[in-house]
């Protein structure tokens, strides 16, 4: 029970913290509605698998330079996505009911790349997740699985809730409101990417 509560608490904190993936979920929900947003909300279930496995095995022993390079490269990619979204917002048209959604495969691939290059999941699992998992595993394998399951249930669930809220309200927006929100999500992406790159370049 303790491990499950710990996983739920950490998942909520990670799920609602502003960042690159959260901004992508907002942008996707604006463009394609709830279904587009929920796909990206569940991306950690795909992208975090190698992060978790490597964090539990070899990454924790690697030099800090690895995480710093990851931060710079990931940050620049997020900035690119943010600038592209801002440019798109200048001429974007609000989606009409029944209109075809944007390419879901491309959206998911972008989100997977962003999450893999984002140092935050790596840092979390190296510094917090892996030690907590090991401690839970010593208690019992079921406790370790409860920790991981609770974490990802709330991590993805909170983003799904946001995708639903944005997707449900997007048709009520006028042209100006839609473009402002889409541009705002692009700005959030750009700022998040700049912060990631700066942290990687800043002296330790």
C-alpha cells in the first residue's frame, strides 16, 4: 500500500508539472481533439520503457555529461517543435466537427523523441524511481509493480484529463482564440526547450 501511494503521489507531480510533453498534449488536443491528445498523454508508456530499464541497470553509473548532452539536444528539438507550432498558429483554422485528424503517427513519434531526449524522465528514474523501485522489490515484487503501476496510472491519467478538457472546449473557440491558444502552446514548448538546453549548458 505504501509503495502504491508513493507511486500515485509521484505520478501526479510529474503529470501536472508544465513541460514539453504537457505542451504537446495541449497542442494535439487543440488540433485533433481528445483522441489526438490522449495518444500523446499515453506516450510515456512507450518512451519510458528503455528509460526505466537503462536507469535500473547502466545509466546510473554513467558520467553526468551524458545527461547534460541529452538536455541540450532534447531542448533544441523541443524549441524546433515550439517554433513550428507558433508559425502554424498564424494561419491555422479551427478544426470543424468530423474533420480528419492530423497525422497521429507523426504526432506520436514526435512525442516519443521529445520524451526520450528529455532529461527529466532520466533524472527522475536515476535519482528517485530506481532507488524506490529497488526498495519496493526487496519488500516484494508485487510492491515494486504497484509503485510503477501507480506512477504511470496517474502520470498518464492526469494528462488524459487535460486532453479531455482542451478537446471538449476547442470548438467553442473563435478563430482568434484558437490561434492564440495554439500559439501559446508553441510558446510553452519553446520556453521549455530553451530551459532544457540552458540547464545542459550551465556549469555544474
